[in-house]
C-alpha cells in the first residue's frame, strides 16, 4: 500500500525494529555480501587485542541498510528519491535496533508529491547509532 499525501501530516512517525539481537553470523554474512572483510567485523582476536575494541562490531553500511529497509517498507518499493546519513555509534553483537522515520515536510516537484523524512536508528539503550534523511515519491 502506497503512502498518500492526503493521509500524511508533518510530525507523523513510523517505527520498526529492524534487527533483534544482531548475531555475529549476521555480521559475517554481511561481510560476505558486501565484500568488506575488515577484521574489525569478523576477527575477535584482532578487534580486541590489536585494535582495542571490546568485540567485533557491525559494518556501518549494515546499519544503514537495515535502516533503509525500514524506509522502503514505509514508503514502498521504487519510490525512494534520496537517502543518506551519518553513523553515530558502533553496533555490537546482541544489539537490537529500532529505526524511526518522522515526516518533516511534504513538497511538490515536477513528478508530484514528495515526503521528506528524518531518519533515526537507536539501539536497545536508546543510543543513536545512525541519523539521516530521506525523500520519497508519494501518491496524491
């Protein structure tokens, strides 16, 4: 079901748990899918003893991808015009992430109505791990 301009108001919020209890296996699977084999994401000994982190941690782009899935679940496939953001904190094995999109504006362009979104993803401790924005085509 597509979003409709007539049904949206600035301040509307959509929230979704995008991963519950992130596993090391999921992080390593992402490394394989992305081709990013940095040992910080898969080698516990390297991450802890060489780099000084408490554990391996997820790729930032895994967090962004999970957040992006929430956005496209909300606006619909093929409607995203722009999406970007910043990584604010590491995501660790065992984290549960909740992504939130807030409508910050509804505009018009030559193609019709567009919803502007502020996007935030937090972990189970309400710590921001990703913040960004998105814009998507919506129905009138």
